[in-house]
């Protein structure tokens, strides 16, 4: 994997770049749709390509439990298994172990946990997490780390960072010779000194990219933005910067402004399935009765398949009727919106007008809110 910064915003930290992989380029800043179990829920790889997806994220924890990473490897790896020939990033499974497992116990060796699917017991270590990702054959792997929730004491956060750093060393050793990129994850909750120390130690170990973990896990929006704005510009300049699990369109814009290159979040896909659609004129809750006889497109300014072909009335009918097509059409639109937003930001950075673009975006949102 190679990374190059191609343009920088003259007024701040925003930057546009390109990640080169053996399965094709990824233009940054980029949003990665979440394909938890080897599938972005309700849509196909062709749909993903149509909305402009360059890279997707898959989940180590879920694929380990079902269908099993060894089975995926026997079937030719995750790209072949799911019919996606562009890059894939796999997370380490750490977040899911702490958030989904019925029972988990942290040890120096790793984490013992009970499956949320069938109650079976497992031990996930840094070596195992990397081994799973090697079998999946992802282009970018993540170190096994401890994701702390919020609130957390300074004492525990410090212990957790130390453990994450030891696990990072083991993750790198386990990844040696794989040919896959490996990213380190900066932890430390809302404590800036801990974040700085973790970053310094990770940079000393040496990785292909660096991520900010444990954001949007219960802290306030102000705290999340403070940590992101503090830490993102401190991540190595010559490598991709990734904020995990964030977020709203506004969060992405502020992250790009801080110098972040990569994002992922379930928000566009989950909200689509729940009937909340992002548009250039603000969010639309498609179940509202106001759309029952609305013949217009969901977003007149959108060129996605959903907006080109179907009315708000039809989309509401599908959602109210719980038709499966509703999930697909809503997800296509939301991902098109998110990926289009990233494309607009890349273009604005390249043109040297990102701050103006950001101001215009917020002005439009404020106008929509005032009209409501």
C-alpha cells in the first residue's frame, strides 16, 4: 500500500490524497460503507460501485463467528467470497468483543468472550485477530486493541492504553510477511496526554496508517470534536489518517477539516433501513404522511438511481408496507449522498476552497432548519 497527499487546504489541515493498493486506488478523504458480515446490508456489489464506493469495511468478529475465517479462506478469500474486487479494510474485532459479547474478560493474553450468537466461548488475542484478517485477505488490517467506553477513569484509560500498545507490538509481529497493510489505533479516551503518548509509542513501532479509536462511544459531541481536532493533525503526515465509527455528515466535514482521510459508520445504511434519508435539503423521514401523495423525487438535486426513478410517495409506500425493496432503495440513496459529500470535499480541497465549501454547507443546513 502506498499513500500520497496530493492537495492541501491553504487555510487549514484538510487534505486530498490517494491510497494505492493492488486492487485499485482509493481517493481520500473517503467514506467506507460498512459490510459487517461480508455484505453491505440490502445492496449488491454492483449497487456499491454505482454509488461510487471505492473501499468497504468488513468485520473480523462477525466473520470469525459466522461463517468462519478458515472457510472464507478455503473459498478464495473475502473478495471472491462476496464478489467485491475493490479494496477491503477489516477491523480487528476489538470493538465488537467489548460491545456485543455476552460476557468478556480482559487478560494480558487477549479477551475471553462469549458469542452473542450461540453462547460459545472464545479467546481473541492479537495473534488470532491478525490471523483471522490474514485468512480473510483484506487489503488493510487493524491492530487488536481495547476500545474503552465513556465515561472511563484516567487510571483505567492509562492501563488500557498500555495494554493496547503491547497488543500493537504483537499484532505487528503476527502481520509480518502478509503483504497486507496494518494500521495502529490510537487510544486514550478524552485524555489528550494519553492520546499523545499512545501516538508517540505507536509511531515508534511503525505502521502503514494510524487510526483514532474510541470516539462516539458515549462522550459528548463537543468532547469528540475536541479530541479529533487535537489528535488528527498530530498523526503522521505521510500516512493515511482514519477516524473509526464516525459519523454524521457534519462529523465527516469537521473530520476532514482536522486532516482525517478515512471514515466509516453504519449511519447511512442503518438510517436508510429505518426510513431516515439524507438529502441536500435536510433529512427526510419518509414514513411521514406528508409524503403519501408526493410525486416528486426524494432529492431533486440527487442523481442516484432511487431519486431518478421513484417518487417520495412510492418510497413511503414501500417503507410503510415493509417491502424489502425499501431497504435497497433507501440505502442506495444514503450511500450516494455520503459518497457524493466526500467527492465534493475532495474537489473543494483540490480547488483550494474547502473552507468556503464548508461555510456554504453549514449555511444551507441552517436555512433548512430555520424553514422547518
